C-alpha cells in the first residue's frame, strides 16, 4: 500500500484532513475487491475529505481492505461485530 499524505484544509468547523492517494490505488482496490458497477464507486476529487461523500455514499479507506482484511459485500457476522462495538466504518 502506498503511504498517504495528510494535509490540513481550513473549513468552517476547523481543520479537516485531506487524504492524498493515487487513483491507481483506488482502481486496484475496486478491481481486487470486485466492486460491481452498480455500486458506482468514485475516486474523490482533489481536495475532498472523508466527510465530503455525496448523499447515499459512504467513505471507505484503502487500509480497511489491505490492512484490516475487510471485504465487500460484508457478512452478517461483520455487521453484528460492528454493531456490538458501535464501530462505524465511515
């Protein structure tokens, strides 16, 4: 995995980190995880943050897949674990 650079962008509520990573890594995750076209996975525009996901979309980080062994479609077991620990992936 390529290391991501984190820079700060001023927003009304303070500083929000902007993750910088290459589109090639995004495409590698989409292909490797076999995202269906209907999911409409989108590479973020320059300067976007995790909180800028459009309505109806969620933000997923590449490290979830590479480091955390997360895969989609997530199983019911994964859903129960996330719910139990009140952990929100986005």
